[in-house]
């Protein structure tokens, strides 16, 4: 089903759109100046050296934080560090041509010096102020990781999940009650060094928390994390602990509707993409976006919602696994990262 890769849109086009919005948010960042995140957070442990974990480690280190990057295998850590180095080199080249809004003045070498790696799972968290997990999107594995880290991390340490589909309260189900109060979602977007948004969800701060003192403590935690997100050059948005938070809760149904439109034969994927770009002003169409973010990522999110009772979306036909997508996954056609998805990028010259 793959079509020739589109040539009139790119990640850069999407980023230009985002940059236009950032000017409206500078005032909010200034109101948080009295909250200095570095007085509370100096050492960060990032779990998972894949695309997301390594990206989070990079932006935190570039902002002056000490980072320990963990993964199970040294080979995965080496690959993650190599990716960070390549990313920093690209950014350095771009900065020489044009100053990037929000980019760190820290040199690539200084950033790399702030990152250490380890395969010692427990050791990475022993002196951490903030733990961020960016491991496989599997609830039981995330729960096991947090349960183990809870036994060694300092009492003040904040636990954050980078989940894109699971509930924070489920991820934190096996940690102590006090740690659960300090467990949040910090949902970054791919590619982390370029994408400016971070979603924050803190169950302790939700309005349905019947304990007023705990809710107040949760609100203080959100204020601290918003300041931290701004400090690493990103823009925070806050929502309740709800499936998909803001972006994916809107984006996954949108992409599913686009896919079903094409599967019914109502329109071609090329025309759907063109319609949303020219008719709705989107920087890229839904199929281009699914190819960019990874077809497997959206599929796993939708499937988890469709099958999970706790999601409140169980059985929703919009999220029913698609035979077409499952065939694409079986064939290894995951989008841009594999050279083929809805479009064939191997043909692009």
C-alpha cells in the first residue's frame, strides 16, 4: 500500500509552526522564575537508552543537569551515547548558521561530560533527585522497575514516567504511598531535542484528590516540574491523569479515523493528507505523521486502550486493531525509521 514519499512537508515545517506559538508562552515562563528547579533537582537518572531516553538525557545534560543513563546492555548504552553525540553535532552545525530559539549555549563536549552510563539499575537511582523512565511501553515492566527503584531512591526523589498511553496511577501501583505522591508523567515527544512540548500529569494534584494537604503538595510538585521543563528549553502543559493525556487522546482517534476512511475506500491516503494540510492548515497529514512517529507506536497505544478496562475506552471501535496495520508491523514497515510505512521512503532520492 506504500506510496511514494511526500516531498512538500518535513519535520522542519512542523517546527516552524511550533516556533510561532512559543512567543506567546514566554510570559508564563517568567512567572515561574521564583521557582529555581536546580535548588531541588540536580541529578537525574534516565532509564532506557533508546530514542526517547537518550533524547531526554541529552536535553537535561545540555541544560546543566548531571545525568545517569541506564540500560540493561552496555551495547544499548553505547548506541544511545553515539546517538546523543550525533544529535549534538548536528545542533552545533545549525547553531553556527542560525541561532536556534531555546537551544542551550552549552557546548557538545560539556553536555557529554555531564552524562554517565551504567547497567547498575539500582545504583543509578541511589542519589537521584528525579528518575525518568523511558523503557518499553509495558505496564508490568514499568511497575517492576519503579517498585525496585523505590527501595533505594532518596525519599525526596520524584519518579516520572514517559508513558504515552498508560495511567500514572497504574504505573505507580507498586511503590510506597509516599512515593506515589511524588510520581508523575513527564511525556516528551520524538525527536526530544527538537520537539518543544512536555505533558505533565500528577495524580496527587488532581482536583478529585480528597486529601487537601496532599493535593496542595501535588500542586507544588507540578509548579516545580513546570519550572524544570522550562529550564531544559521545553514548554509544559498540564492535564489530569487520563489515557493519552492531551496530544495522544486527540491524535490517536484522529489518525484512526483517517485510516478507516482509506480502508473503506472513501479517499486515497495522499488526498487525505493533502486535505488536512490545505483544508485544516496542518503542517503534515495524518499518514505522514504516523510514518514520522512510528506506525507501531500509535498501534500499541490504540490497542492498549481497546483492551484495557481501566482506560475507559475498552471496545471503542476507533481503536480496534487494524488487520492492515498488523500486516505492516509483521512486514517491518513502521514508517520513516524503517524506510517504508504508508509511504515508501526508500524510493526518495
